[in-house]
C-alpha cells in the first residue's frame, strides 16, 4: 500500500516529494501528508460514497469561495483528483497550517470552535451555488428510513438480532425529535467535529474537511458540534454530557455566528440530541450492512462489534441530554434569547 500511495502522490504537480505519511485517524478518507519541493500537501484516498463528481465539484466551489473571502481553506492541487490503477480516487489539496485536536479539552476550546463555525456560516451566507451532491450528511429522515429498511431486510436477519434493542430505541426516539421542514436553509459544514477545526495557539482559525458542505438548517452543524464537543472519550465510550462546554459553544456562536430566528433558537435546545440519535441510527445501520465506517481492528473483532458499541454510546449520551434538557434550555435562553 505504501508504494501505491507514493506513486499516486508523485502524479500530482508538486515536484519531487518525500514519502507520504499517515495523517489523523478519520472514519472515512485515508489521509496522508506529503512534503514536496513546492510545499506541504494533503493526499486523501476518497471513500467511494464521498467521491462522486458532484461532491468533488461542490468541494472545489466551496474552497474557492472561502479563499476569495480571505478564509483559511485547502485548495485543490492541479487536477485535484486522480484515479489509481484499482479505480480508487485520490485528492490532493494544499496543507492548512495549524493544529487539530482529537477531542475538546476545555470550555475555552469549545468556545473557539464555535467562533470558527460561526464565521464559516457568516462567510457562506451569500454563497450563490447550487449544490450538486445528493448525499447531505444530515438527511435525518433519510437515515431513519434507511435504518428501518435495513432492519426489515431478510439478508440482515442475523445481525438484526444483535442490535434489535438499540434499533427499536433509536427509531422510537429519533422519530419524535425531527426538525421542522420550514427552518431556514443555509450553507452548513456538515461535519464540524473538533478534529475539523484548525487551531493556531489557542485560537480557532478555520475549518477543514469540506466534503459535506450543503444547504440545511444550521442547527445540524450546531447540533453536531454539541454532540461531539460536549463529551469526553471516543465515540464508542459511554460519556456524560458536559454543560460547561455547551455554554461555551453558545457563547462563541453568539459572538461570531449568524443571528438565529426564533424558531431556530427554540429547536436549538434539542439539536444536539437529534444529531446524537441520528449518528446512532447510522452506526446501527452499519451493524446490519457492514460496509461504511472504519473500525478499530485492535480493539474489536469486526466492524459490526465496533458499530454496536458506538450506537450504544450515542444512545447513552442522548439519554443524558434528555435528563439535562431544562438546564440546556436555560443556557440557550441566556446566550441566544428565547
């Protein structure tokens, strides 16, 4: 595999380069950093479901807009995307200097991340682009429908028995948590986990991993930030909800983000729990279909085992969010009104 990665890197117009080095541990793309004569670059083997011509074109448009508005963003190199001998697509971009964090350590980091997310929403507010991708990451109704369909598929009967309890809980609770369809649709990042926020020192300066940008309610971005920043541990660990980090997110977004409408503020109270349950539905579906998320082979026997642990951890977090709903609502009212 190392030889194949090196070979594809040298096909991009970056001059002589060193051997690519693995970068991060994302669930989707295999990512490498490449030091070359013309600078430092990021090379990614794109996951097949995120390697469509439409997603690639949307990525090109989003990154060009951000660069034109003096925002930190990667830029495609040369042709941007090349295909290897096995048919896999590889993308090379410029390297965005700075540090990324695997998890939020303090409320101050959460506030900085929310400021960066807010600035992204504001800059993208006037982005006049028809997104070609039909794979929005937070298609909650679609995720719920696909989980039901997979659970009813006789091919998954054996796996269904393993995760039946979790599926029943997810379907019941997610069905009651959906956002109304008439909320404003704006450009969203789609996957604002903290490892997609670039820091320089203590300041968050921008966002990376822009494959999932699309038009949606900004509550899916805020909800995803709340889900991933307001807990400790990895996604397969049962962790409690951190109210101090939630308050910091609200404070940071109120400072730098868009002015939310009254309905958006009202539904923000439940946005973190919604996205937590949505992610649980995706993990549970992959227990059945066994094809999407990467898994830790050092800790789990197979993908299904890891995804069941992830689904159960997300359900645990959603329950704790429900238990703290009163305090969550008070903080939303304090920082954003309502």
